[in-house]
C-alpha cells in the first residue's frame, strides 16, 4: 500500500459526497424528509445516520474506539432537522471530520490497528469498511431522490441513451493515469 491508496480513497469518498450534494440540490426540504413507503428512512434520516457514524468513527480514531459512548445511534433514526440548511451543515460537519482524519494519515499508518466496537481493524480495513458503508447509504439517497423527482430528475451519471457519445469522447483522448472523478 502507498499514499496512492489514501489519495484514491479520499477521491472516492469525495465522489460519493458529491453525489449526495447533487441530490440535495435537486430536492426541497420537504422532499428530503419524505418517506417513500411507510416506516422507511427518508433522505434526512439517512443523512443524520451518516453524520452520526462519521463523527463517531473518525473523531480521535487513532486513540478511541470508533463507537463512541456519546453516540446515540438509535436517535439518528428520528427526524430532527429544522430546515435544509441545517441538514447540509451537519452533512458537511461529518465530511469535514472524515477528511481531517484521512488527511492526517501517511502510508506508515495504514497497518495501525484501531477499534470499532472492540473489533480490531487496520486503518486500511477501517477505511474500506466506511467507504462501503457510506456508498451504500449514498446510493439509497440518490435512489430516493430519483424516485421523488421522477421525470424531473437530473442524472448524476451518464444519462440514458448517451453511453455511445460519452464513450466516444473518452476514447478520443490519449490514455492517461487519472481518477474517473477528475472531470466531475
């Protein structure tokens, strides 16, 4: 492993954050709170859960267990945001906590053991665990947003019917080493 792993992980996290951001841009606060079916999590609830997880996992992550005694996970599934600005502000607080933690790391740190609920993980394993967890929930956020907006949804990837055009543009360029999110 090298710093290229950390750089790639950071870019992946930021890509998924951008999907959330672009979804929020398309939705009103009322839509962010909408339960698509009874007793399902709204986007606002998923955001609250992600923020709670990020703050717990990444605050003092080198010296404290990732499941903090102050975390109230069950309350993450009760709506409490008063407006869209509060939701986005909390979203950004969680991401700042994560990015500050990741940006503090070096290649030497990647095999250091940290704990989540008393289970040891190398930092690499912890990063992978959270990258998968966050992308899972952000996929839910995007899907719910798409369900809510229907035909008014603005695609966050290659829109239907545009794959040939998209690929032609990509293959018209010289081969190069870069991250797929660099153009986003």
